[in-house]
């Protein structure tokens, strides 16, 4: 995983997370587990003993309840989770791991441990230990800047792109596939 030295820290952390998740999913596939998406993998990380309400799961994931419900339904179809009515609120559902889901989580924890050992060999034990120690610190509440971020002045090229496009150009642009950014 090549890194840009000028990349923002948040992007580096996101890329590191994706690297771990890709490693996990590749190892689960290699071991014969059914395919799950990165979104479903993320859902599984929030399912612990006792279960979680779908609304709380959505809040933790930072997605809509509908998006969380979709992933939960797919995981339910894979027999990794089950949903039941919340005994304290009949209008809410609780998501829990099935026996197969618990086995999957145990395998996931083992894979993460092995991947971390390999990463320790690649980066060095002391570097990985420092990284872990830093990430385990309490970062407190998210930072909210008091000052407004300055928006750079528009260039001639930017101003030209603000002009309305003819209908033919708009339709042509709508039909083009988006460019994937690596």
C-alpha cells in the first residue's frame, strides 16, 4: 500500500482501515467463508454480545437506518445475524449474531491477529506498537473549527465551468461513466 507523504492524516487512516478490511475479506474468502461486502464487514464489527438496535447500529456506522437495515437483511440471508423485536420497545428491532455469526467473528479476530503479526514484521514491532498506542489514546470529541476555512478564489477555468451547459452537453455528461479514483 503506497502512501503519499502529503496525504491528510484522515485519508491515511481510511486507507489503512481499507487495507485491513481487504486483508480480512481476502482471508475469509480463502478459508471458504461466503463473500460479504465491506459494508457488511463493518456492520459485523458492531455486533457484540446482547445485540444492538438497528437505529443505534445506523448511528454508529454513520448511515441511514435504511442502509443499515439493507446490510442487516443481507447478513440475515447469509445466516450470520438474526433480528428480533426489542423487548423494551416493540417498534424497534435488535440485531444479534447467530451461532454461525459468532463463529465468523472468532475467525475474523484470529485473521486480524495474524494480519497484525505480518504487518509487525513488515513495519517493525516498535513502529506498530507506537501506532497502536497512539490509536488507543482518547482523542476526545471531534474537532470543530472556530474559524471558517478560507475558500480559494476561483480561477478562470473554474469560472468557465460555472456557466450553464447546453442540454445536449448535459445529457452527454450524464451518460458518461464516473471516473474511479484509486
